[in-house]
C-alpha cells in the first residue's frame, strides 16, 4: 500500500517538529516522492546524518510502503 504526501509530512514533523517540509509526488503513483526538509536539527550535521534523521522519522516505511524518496535536507539560513 502506497503512502500519501500528508502521511510522509506528518511522520517527518512528528520527529522534527520545527521542520518545514515540501513533498512532491514525482510519478503520480503515490510511490515516488521528492521531499525538501528544512530543520534546525540539521545544523552542523553532515548530509548523510541529516538524511538518516529523516529516514528514521519514516519508521521503517522506506522500501516498503514508500518505494522512493528523493531527499534534500538543510538547516535554516
């Protein structure tokens, strides 16, 4: 079963409450998304650690309910 954008955003915001999350359904199939996540939790962290925080927020749904997520992360300016 695919996930919708609102579910992805809710999971991310649950783990990173200050996050500004933008989700785009790339293929219109509910399986392939792009997400931009801006959070102060990323400050000082390398990109890999930032992505790991987002993947952890998705609670194991990557590769199952959520097939593909092109991810951009950054700390606020």
